[in-house]
């Protein structure tokens, strides 16, 4: 897989994952930064023409650098759950059928910034970890624990058995800023752009959380914006308890 973008390549090179080779635009202004990092990490690199990059990458926003990435970004579901339970992190994100790569990548980026380092996504009807998702995440995907699941209900049930509180981010629930949370760990379920969270998953939730809107003409947020706001509010609430 070819990944691209300056932040993506820098993050990948500084992560635990293996990069096969980096291609750098020969006239890139800050090419020395990438060359030196490749040399320090013993990663092969090649200076190439703009035409060569554009042949390889159809996205115009490649920023003059790309890399061959063949490592596995996913971890086993049980390892992901165990990592969350045994960590100090308070929130795990459960994604149900999010399909837009830019929304999903943006969610991953925000989650990592807020120290939400565990994400489990449904496999069916969900976007996969494509170069576009990785680019939209700005490389954050390399620093979180990520898994796909064919049985997200079982994942939620397992979390509940481990005393994790399960909340769904949907309409017609309690306003999130008014909700009092204790010192518990939280699993936040978020749903697809068009259909939201499946009813079967909402029924497994202990609370439905809703974001306030202040404009009656547009009554819903873009999914990545909604998740960002919700994670920020929950993170701030949990930090105030410590």
C-alpha cells in the first residue's frame, strides 16, 4: 500500500511500523528532513520527479512524499480490549458502519489527540484503512490500537462484562454536557453518516447522549464533528475527576 502526505510519512517513520521505502519529490523544499529521518531509521529512500509521484498517487494532495507500507495496522480484538481495560485511558470508541474515509480519518485523528487510543469498528459496511483514511488521520492511525469486528454486539457485551459503561451518541438523548459521569471507563458508540447507530446496538447502551444545536435550520452535525465534540466533552469531564 502506498501512503502519502508529510505528516503521515513522518508519523509512520517514527512509529513501530515497518516502511519498505520512501519516495521524496526531488525539489521538495524540506526534503532534507525526510532524508535524514530515513537515514536514522535505516529506511531506503529515493528522490523522484513530480511526474513519477503523480503516476503513483492519484490524489493531488500527496505533498511531495509517499511510502510503501506493508505492515498490519490492526490488532486482535481481545488484545485491543485488554489494552484498554489495563490502561489509564477512560474511553474506547466503537464505530458502527462509518463509510466516508475523510470522516473516519478525522475521527481517528481527534481520538488520538484526546488520548482515546482504542478504536473498534464494524467490518461490514465500514470504510477500510485505505491511504485516504490514513492521510485524513494525519498519521494518528500509527499511534492507536485499532481493530475490525464482525460481531460488534459481542464486543459491547464483553466490555459491559468488564464494567465498562456503554453510551451511544445519537439524537433524542440526554444532552452530553449535562450528564454526570463517574470515574468509570466508557465505550462510546458512534454511527454512520446516513443511518446512525443500529437499533440493536442502541439497545445495548446504558445511555443515549446528544449534542445540543443552536440553529433550527440545520439540526445535525457532520459525524466527524459530532464525534470530536463528544470525545472532547467526555475527556474533559473524566479529567476533572482525577
